[in-house]
């Protein structure tokens, strides 16, 4: 199905994944404030959200977002509002409210769900897959939809590895800080400010 273009796709995808973007910043924020497990679970949630976008690009749903400004804006503002809501909750938390030690407050399922939702409600991710995947498909090699789906899965798998690496690194820094200073509250507030900033960026960002 693929030729040497697959290697080019993998290299390009890895370069894009390594470059810090909203998803990486989200994972780093979680990892610093809540620890390694929260960061890894967030990465898994974001990867799951990306599966939805790949499916959308394969089925043509992303094309609808690209062609319909109102649909794009509805998804964009919903995602921005969700991020701001998460950020405000974190900003108003005390030291024990959002830390990894309080597993009952923020369960793995909640962290996973929030990671997935923040990714799903970012229409720029949908448009990215719609623009990026077709560049490496060729009708002469068979079903374009199948090629796009396979390429999307490869991109997500590589992205997950990169995101987990970011989570592990950021959580190590967070753990180091927590052993030396009582910074839980400030770390949670920093995470909250980061989420609010990402939400504002998404709401005010250009369509393309």
C-alpha cells in the first residue's frame, strides 16, 4: 500500500509531534501538577480523541468543518469553554484538591475523559488531519480512505509515545519540586492558568 513516502510521513509526523503544541502543553500541565499517572492518562485520552479526528477525516466529517464556518465555530467555542472551565476549577483549588495524591477527587476516568474531550473539541486538529493525511496517499495504491486511516493510526501511535515521554519528564520535575517546596497549590494554579490560556487561544485563534 505504501512506498518510500511512508518513511517521509513518519519523519514529518514525529517532527510535528515533538514540537510543543496545545496537547503537549495540556499534558505537561497535568503532569507537573498531578504526577506521572495523570500525565500518561491524559496522553491516552488525547490519543483517543485523535482517533475520532482520524475517523472524521476518513469519513469526510472534517471537510464539513472546513466548509461550514458556523460548525467550525461551534466546536471551537465549545472546546475553548471546556478548557476555561477546567482552568477555573484548578485556579480555585486548594493544595489537596487536584493533586495526584487525591485519586478520589480526580479519577483516572475523569482525567482520561477530559484529555479526550479537549482534543475532540479542537477543530484545528480535525482540519490538520484533513490537510496532512491526503498528502501521503495515492489512489494508484488502493483505497485512499484506508490509506488515510492507516497513516492516521501511525501518526497517533508515534504521537502517543512522544506525549508519554513529555508526561514522564514533566512529572519527574513536578515530583522533584514537591519534595523540596510546598508548591501544590501554586502548581495547581499554574495548571489552571495554562488551561485558561489554551482555551482563550483556541477561542481567539484564526480559522487556519
